[in-house]
C-alpha cells in the first residue's frame, strides 16, 4: 500500500479529482480516501513515482 497526505484535498471535488488522477496513472489501483485527515491510500499501484507525478499534475502536492 502507498500512502500520501494531501493537505489541499478539502472537498468532494478534490476527492473525485484525486481518484481520477490515480486511476489514470494506475487503472487497476484501489483508492481509499479519508478526507478529514487528508489521507490517500492506494493499493495495487506498481509505481509510487507515477502516482506522485499524476497527483502533482492534478494540482495536489503529495506529502
């Protein structure tokens, strides 16, 4: 499992955008988001760096 903290993920729109960015980078990935704590967990993603790049391109700088 790969985990990120996304401090700028604050609403439902952000959740959809983050989910889509992850799915674009790793279509088979399973995404879990805890919005109040700004946490993103991704399972079945082969490459952390590809996720970091996809999230950054979507406007979410992963910590």
